[in-house]
């Protein structure tokens, strides 16, 4: 994407669950994302944290819709509507419909609709996605997922389909079945492939994974096997395995994956994958490190790392993400978010930052405000927020 001198800024607004508000009086939250805009004005979100997404999902029962705006200059004088999401929940508070719109020609145009269904135990049993065709002025299937559960609400079957527009029919993409023991531990996973000739799932699974548990029902071993179509049976030896280690508090601290060496008819001595975890004294996870073995250089290559910090109430307040630098085989800071409490007990915000290696400091890229409401009106000082953000960005 080409660089641009156009400035952008955003404020993302939500309603907290502790606010009592009539959704019919105020049912739309307007938010502004930082957007990276190319020469064709095709706006794309630069960065969005998974943690924020989870927080947003948690307050969806009070959320009717979100309208996204974009700014294309530093003065913030040309706010332009960009997209809108509208939510519908059932009586149990489950989100059953999400409509996504795009702003064009001074009007909202339907773009995508996501639908979910739940059973009486609030287990999700169906998901679908449709895209709107302006040419035919109709909705066209994109994909769907179906789920099945046992009496203990353990997921026993998952099927994923894609819509074949040429034949106007569903084509299976992924199918998985699961078996559980009396402690609700998953002991078996089987994976099925789609038969294009029969236009149905193959009767025999293509692979399976067995799970073994130790004390305290901790998963200690997972072994994968491949179905041998020539012998019409499972291969005697597994294709891979993953081991799991725990500390004295039953926290997972290490995962290692190994492959089977057919030449020696035994496991390779060294793992090809490892994941490290660390925790604080309150058992809050503070570290995640994911590595793959580089066979060319006979060394570990980092793939993903993040660290977390918590307050005295075990609330996550800082998350930092790192990237691997191959030149010196070390981790370098990349992204960060801070949970910042304001003076009000019901007002706080998320501050997102990007790391500048040249200047050795963080630069704010996004502010997401969770704000209070009085008499069904939003109350916040926009100018102060904007000035604060830009003073840190520039």
C-alpha cells in the first residue's frame, strides 16, 4: 500500500453494561477508526486488538448498532461515514443477527449478514454468512457452520460448508467429530474430507487425534494418526504428537510437538514446535512465546509473542505484542494496548500504541472509549480526547 500524508484519527464508543439506557432512545453508537487510505480511497482498518473485540462482544446485549466514520485530515473537519453494524439479540441475550452495511452515494447499502442459532442450553448450533449482490438485488450464501452437542453441552460434531455458486449447492470444507470421557475431557477427534464425486462427506475420517490426561485432568499428550487408504486402516505409527507440561498450580507452561521418523521408526529427538507460558503469583498468564524449529539454521525461530500485566484485582491492564527480527534472532516490541481507568468509576478507555524502533518509544494509534451516560445522553469531552491523542501521535 502506498504511503499517504493524510492524517486519520478515531474514537471508538461503546455502552457499558452498568449503564441503564433505553435502547429505543439511543440505539446507535458512532465510532471512528484510524484508517489507512490508499490512492483509491479504499479504507482499511490499520489495527484492531483481539482483546478489544472480546470486550466489545461482552457488552453486545446493550448494543444496537455501531456507525464507523473516517477522517481524512488532521483538522477532523471532513468526517465521512464508512460502515455500520446492526445487532439483534434473542431473549437470552445471544446475538442472533449482525447486519453489515457500507455507506455509498449518501445511503446505507447492505453488504453482509451473519446469523446464528442456539439450542435451549444456549449452545450455538448454527452460523451462516450471506453477501448482498447489487446486480441481482438479492442475498447470496457464502458459508455456513452447524454444531451438535451431547447432554453435557460438549461439542460432538462440527461441519463447515461453502456455497458453490456455479452449482447452487453446498460443498463441505471441514468436518470434525469429538468423543469425551466421564470427566468431559475430549479423548478423540476425527477429521473428515469431502468427496467431490459423491458430493458428500467421506465415510472414513482422513485423520484422528487421541488425547491422554494425567492428574487433575490435565492434558499431557496428543497423538495424530493418518488413515491409510491402501490398507483401509489406520497407520500403526502416529504422524505427530504434542506433549504438555504444567507447574504446581496446574498452569500450562510448555507445549512441544514432535514428528515420527519413518527411517528410525521412532520419534525425532528434538521437537519442531514449542510454546512457552509464564504466570504471576495470582496465576494470571503473563507470557506467551511460540517458536518453530528452523532446520536450515538449526535454531528456533520466533513466530508469536505477547506479554500481559494485571492490576491488584487481576484485571488485565497492559498487553504487549512482539515480532521476531531475523537479523539478530531476537524479539522486538510491535504493538501494545493499555486499559486506562478514568476518575469516574464507570468510565475508562483502551489506548493502542505502535512501537517505533527508531525512536525507542510507543506512539498512540487508537483510543477506544467506554463512557458514562446521563439522562440517555453521551457525556465526554471530545476536544480533550482528540488533543491528547494527537499530541502523542505527532
